C-alpha cells in the first residue's frame, strides 16, 4: 500500500471516530478562545482604544483612521483586568456548548438512517434534511450556554459581578428573565446555522456526486465529502445572522453593553436589529480580525499636515502676485499738557536795579 493510501485511510478513520472529532473541536475552542472573546466584544461595538491616523499603504489601503490590531486589544483587556486569564472569560460554557452540539448531532445522525434511494436528487434532498434536523436540535440544546458565554464576556465592559462566574450568570438569568432568558436570540441562531448547514451539505453532495474531487485533483477528505472550503462559505453567508444572534443574546439584560451606541436601535426584535445593522453598514462588524479595522467616524482628529518645504523660485515669464509689505505700526505718544504762562519780570528803571546780596548765615 502506498503512502498516499495510508494517509487517506488514517484521515478517514479520524473522521469516522466521533471521539477524535470531539477532542479536536474542544482543542480548537481552547486555542482560539482569546480570539473568540475579542470577536464578541467587537460584535457589540466595544472599541475602548481610539483610532489613529494611518497613511495610505498596502496595509491601510486608502489611509485614514484605523483602530489598533487585535493583539493590542488583547493587551488592553489584560492590563485593564490585571490578568491574561480575562481572555478566557466564558471558557467553561463555551466548551460545554461545543460538547453538547457535537454529541447531539452525532446521536441524531446515528438515529436517522441514510437514504436508500438510487436517485441522486432524492439522495441529496434526504441528506440535506437529515443534516439540518441534527443541526437544529443541536442549536436548541446548546443555545442556553451560548447566552451564558456571551453575557459573561460582555460583562467585561461594565465590570458587572453578577455575570463573573458560570453559576452566578445562570442564577441571574433564571432569576431576572426565567427560562425564556436562556433562549434570547434563538431565532436568528437557528436560521443562521440551519441555512448555512443546508448550503454546506448541498455543495458537498453535489461535489461528491459529480466526483469533482478527482476532476480538480483535490486530496481525499477525511469524511468522504469534499475538500473545498465549504465551511468558510457557510461562515461567510451566515455571519449577519451570527452577529444578530450575539447582539440579541445580550440585549436588555441590565448590562452596560445596552448603553453602547453600536447597539442602539437593535433592542426591539431580531429583525429590527439586522435592519439597523444593514442600514448603518455594520452588517459585517467583527468579522475582520486579521486586517486593519477602519473607523466609521473619520473626524476624530485632524490628519497631520505635511512638513513645510521652501518655496521654489518662480518660473520665467510667470506673473507673480506681489504681496503688500506690512507697514510697522508706530506707537501713539500721549499728549503733553501745556505749561502755564510765567509772568514777565519788569525791567529796572534807568537800568539800575537795587540788588542786594542775599544774607549769609554766619
């Protein structure tokens, strides 16, 4: 057996083993948790650091005011809370939600039989229905932990203690909102996941039936489907509903996040939320972590003016407008008051004046 067949067999066994798949999903959540924390905060519009002006370049395109990158964002959160563990806020319910999602999906798919029809369209329709049913049940069972996770993360904005731990968050939600509080934002979550899974499975089944893997020279995938980036397509198409889900899970829950300008006008319903996001141009907010995030408000500061350069000599035969020379101002001298007239001394008669020497003191 050649090495390629051995590698294909190992990938196939890993894809069929639910335990290996579960451990891989949990490890991925653990590694990517800091990025997930920043994503949730960006989705609700929390930008604690002011943007700075960047000149046009390959990284900042047209130039303007850009927010700091996510690593500076993480450093700010760690410095604010005094520990890097703040980036792992909500890790326990996040892991629990992933575990429940994978477990429920595996059990439902095992309970629902595969299609026995020989008609390819019927096989594709049956598989799409089967996968969507498993995804819907997984979302319904794991959504309460998503609400707990998001509220624990956004409590970093206002520093609320009632959502600092898993048990305090659960007791707060149950005490203030009841059972329905755990299902805030469930409608856009269901629509996003089910519709995205339907598109993903549809593409996989079409590629498999048409044997496009062999025609395009793609490696054999572990689960027998396709190696095309259908998961990325799923995420791209369903991201507006994911963003709406995040906002609706933290709306009207007594946290400081409800006072952010970015979530104003989104409290009425999930349809009003997605409409407000679309009209304001924020329907993809938080989806761009690896690239620079341009500020929507480009009037934070005046861009720095270019350095002054000496004026070039005027060209010949070109009329140059002469600027009038400045005339120095002369200080005003106050008027001197007129001196009173001194009476004239009368002349001595006959030119003789009886002048007596002044008495001297002995």
